[in-house]
C-alpha cells in the first residue's frame, strides 16, 4: 500500500485486512501493521458500523514540515 499523493510505502499488501471502509475524506483501509507513520491522539468516533477508537496517522518524512495526514 502506498500513500495516494506522495511516494511513501505504508504497508505490505498482505497486511491489508479490509478495503471496505469509508472515512471523512474518502476510502479508508483496515491494516494489521503499517510503517512510515506516526500516530496522533486516539479518540472515540461514531461510524456507520458503530463506536470505534482510533487516531490520525501522519506520514513520516525527512522533515516534519512535509508530514501529510492520512
């Protein structure tokens, strides 16, 4: 899996559990393990499928100013 707008690898294809999620800004994926990201504060979110706990993920970059939310 690669980030859509930048050339960053997020996970191996076999780490993808499901592609049938939709987030606030489009498609979302459920993955077992990801790389090259840092995590934000976890929070409860009410989704169509119920209450879920999760957080924002930011792509790691050589410079902090290049971080992009995914």
